[in-house]
C-alpha cells in the first residue's frame, strides 16, 4: 500500500491560521540578529511565517507583529520585500 506524503503545516503569526508551508513566507532572525526573508524556508534561525496575502502583510506591519515575534526591530524594508514577493 502506498503512503501519501504528509503536508507540513505552519501557523501564520498574524492570522494564527494553520496553513501548508508553501502558502506562507518565512522571515528569519539569525544568531547575529539580522532579519531577512527566507524564500527557501531552510535557513538557520528563529522563523516567523506570514500568509502570502497583501492584507495580512499590511496588518502585520501596522501592528508590528514581526518585531514582537522575533524580539527585535523589523524595518520597513522587510515589509516592502514581502509585498514585492506577494505581488509577483
């Protein structure tokens, strides 16, 4: 009998919805304190996931959700990069 592969689920930090990992964008804070968008989803560091939805990214920016989740200041350039990814 063939087994089906399990789809990895992650929680969006803004909406708190569990979604398949492919429908989310990962933002990482590494050991040096650098914050960046991880498009591969495999970089080392503390990660936070956001849905690939412009309204969710805007909500996260307005409420400063990523800064609270990653325990560091997340600049507007990260949010701009996220918006570019969603619009592609």
